[in-house]
C-alpha cells in the first residue's frame, strides 16, 4: 500500500469515527426509534430524563401499555439510592395513569409510590397533577389530608392553598387559610398571609390581595419587607402610581 493509499484509509477511518460520534450525539439529543432509546437507557439507567422521554415516545403512538412498561422497568433498574431520579419516574407514571388509566389504576400506583418513595414529595406532585387536570373532588380530599398531616409545614400549607386557587376554589382556599393560621405563631402569620396575598393576586383576585396586604400592614406597619413585597407586586401589575404612593407611605410608617 502506497503512502497515499495509507493516508486515504486513515482519513476514511477518521471520517467513520466522526460520523459514528455524530450519530450517537444525535441519538442522545433526538432519539427517534426504540433502539435509540434502548441504547440511552442501557448506557445511563439512572438518568430519569431518558426513561421519561422513552415513555413519551410510546405515548405519542398511543401505546399506553408500552409506556407503562418502560416506567416499571425504570423503577426496577434504577439504583434505589437515586431517590430524586426515581421520584421523577413515579411522577411520570402517575401522570400517565391520571391521563390514560382508570381511577383504580391511579390509586394503586399512588399507594405504591407513597410506600416506596418520599410520601411528602409524592403528595406535593399529586397536588399539581390534580390541579392541572381540574380534579377538584380529589384535590379537596388530598388537601384535607396534607394540611392535617403537615400542619406545621408552611410550604406545604401554601402549596395546598395555591392548588385550590388554581382550580378556582378560592372560597375553599380562604377557609383553609384560616385553619392553617391556627398552626402557626402570630409572628409566622405575617409571612403566611403575605404569601397568600401574592397567590390571590396571581389567580386574578387583586381586590382581595390588596385588602389582605393592607390588613397585614395595618397590624405590622414596621415590616419593611412586607411593604417591599406589596410594592413590587403592584409594579409588576403596572400599578405604578399606587406603588409610588405606597412606597412613600412605607417611609412614613417605618
């Protein structure tokens, strides 16, 4: 083989290697077939994103059972120490059962997830699932359980209140707020009420939001942080004149 021929062979092998590398890179970013996904999940079995995309691939073809099977396989193959990655699979499976399964299959999957994963995190995710799909009856039942079980966890209480507001259950949310206040000290009430006021505003209840902020600031006029939160909310809503007036008032009151 001449030097020129050897060089040509070498360059051809280099090109083949580059092509293979590009193919593998494209598969990782845009898998389009079962064998592509299989290569990804075998190479990175603890990476939930690959498994979830694999599930979505089957769902696009309305192959529900195959998507469900992928999720179950992921839970078997993923390391038990990878709690967050496994949580992502449970959430994907719960979403699948919520959209395509039966009430019974969802309940069975939820019961299993609560036993095998972080029950608090699972319940928080199910709050989102119910509120996103307007399942008000199931949402109210879950909120009742969570607000009682985690009554001293302010983040949990606020997540429950927000889910109710998102589903249009504003009166129910305000009733639950009053119950939640009983679990916290008067100092903590300020944070809970001001954060709920932001939720009121987020879901179109500006009048109630303003009234709640004003009530808090009447009782705690020296809380500069609450004044700033209120002013910032008004600025984002485009109420510049009112924001300026409140800012001036905050200087006088504090």
